[in-house]
């Protein structure tokens, strides 16, 4: 993934996540602010794009296989939204590959 991102942008992203602070809210209770150390920011504007970059090779691999299903002339096989990924096919044997 690092090789797909310009080095300057990578440094900015690294800094963005190293300086990440958060708090937890449950109804009317709010925690103290704490530093986050792992994962992407939930609901962060960059999270969907970073996920897309992360899974790009996997998507390209799937698109070049028999997993892709043709439904009414439309190639289908992968649905993505934010950090969710759905892989579908018309055959259990294809999916097991």
C-alpha cells in the first residue's frame, strides 16, 4: 500500500494518524480524550479511500477470475461501500477457489 501513495502524502497521513485523539460518548456520558494507536478513524473522510487502496490488488485479482457473474449483461462480483466488501458468485465451487 505504501508504494501506491506519494511519499509526501504518506508522511501527512502518518502524522494525521499519529496525532489522532478520540473520545467515546454513550448517551449523555463522555469519556476523557485519549490517543488512538491502531486502525483507521471510524467515520473519517479518508477511511473509505484508504480501504479502497488497501484492497485494490484483491479486487483486480477477483475481476480477472471466474468469480465474476454476468447478470443481465452486467458483470457483477464485488460490491464495496466504505470499509465493507461483498464478494459474490453464481457457484460454490468458484468461491472455494
